[in-house]
C-alpha cells in the first residue's frame, strides 16, 4: 500500500443507523470503485462486524482492519 492510497480512503459515516443501512451505504460508496480502493465505514450497529465481512466476500473485497472506540466501529475495507 502506498501513502497515496491511505490518503484516498473514503469515509462512509453510518453512525446511528441499524442493519442493513451501514452495509448498504458502504456498498453504494463502493460502486464502480477500482480494485484496491479503500473505504472506512463508521458504524454504531454491532451487526456491521458481521455484515461487512460477508459483503466483502460477495464483492471480492476484503476487510483490512476493524476496531471500536467509544462505541463506534471502524471497518477499513478494500474493493476487489
């Protein structure tokens, strides 16, 4: 990964929304994305930890990192 790819990560803010909205917002943001493009999903719904990895397998993408701070889940994914 280059520093440029890190800077170009798009943030998808789905805090306060419940399943399936976080995954749907991420999917919409990823439409037409070049392989390797990174996205950061911010979510407060715990189901995002399950839904997003499943979505990535369906879209040939991958989850790069997942963490949680103060109830906000941050999932970094890469388009396939």
